C-alpha cells in the first residue's frame, strides 16, 4: 500500500487555509475533481448510513443566486467548484432497510443476516431518544464528510473555503431540497488561491498542542 510521508501530510495541512480570494481563471481538472468527489463518497459516517447529499453547483446563474444568499461572498462564484452539503432531515425505517439491503448485497450476504444491526439502528435513530434530534445527528455526519474533503483537497494542492455564512432556508428553497428530505448545512468552495490573497501568507493561529491535547 502506498502511503504519504509524515512531512508531506503536515506540510500540506500547514499550507491550507480558508481561501478568501480565488483565481477565477484556474479550474480544477476533471480527473482531480472526480477524485475529490470520491473522497466524499468514501467518507465515514455513523452506522455507515451516509445521511447526506452533496450538490455540486455548476450552473453560473445558480451560483450567482446562491452568492446573494451567502452575504455576497465572492468565493461562491470565483472558485472553480462549489459544493452544498445537505443533511437528511429524518431517518425512517425505510432508510435503514435500504442501507441494510445495500450492505448485504454488496458483501454477498443473505438478506436478513443483519437483522440485529437493523434493530440496533432502528432502536437508536428511529424509535430511540436520539430520534428527537436526528437532524442534528445527520448534520454531524455531514461535517465529517466536509473535513474529509478539506484534508484530501490540501493533499492534492487544491485550495478550499468551508462556509456557514449563508441563509440555509433560502438555499433549501432555491435548490428544492425540502421535497427531497434534505436541508443545507454548509458549503465549500474549491479551486486555486489568487496570487494577491493576503490571507495565503498570514501566520496560522493555533493554540499550542499541550493546551488542546490531553494524554491520560
């Protein structure tokens, strides 16, 4: 198995920052973008349920409309690619059945062999106390995917800017998400930093490791 070096990992994580100004003339190659989409598909989620959708907004007019709903942030339209992260608003028994069937079929297992796992998920997310705030749970899973994308982008030398400064309800309306059972959580612009983005050379501000990490 091919692995990257520790130096490469830390160098790229230090290199990345929330890009404020993108170069609108530079585009991510098709092959690179496919790999980034796969990092979203391969992201981990609790129970493996994948309770989210990722909307890659390509239409320039649609991106202009979404820019207005994100406080006019130029990243929405200037970045090469723009992704809306949407969470599932509910988890039903049908959702769990669909996932369980996908699992058994993908692994060549007999239907019904994961009944115990099915019961566990139902007892937690559909009938258990967590069902009362399952939309918050799905949002947390969505942020895991965002983090996975940001790290992958950094390793590939792609700039990114995750953003929450927007009107989620208006995004939902424009994208028609409620009818599909989803709602906007956050967005991410990806591309290449502009040469004159002053934040690119700003010193990264982090608390020291000993203040953030405890060993017990």
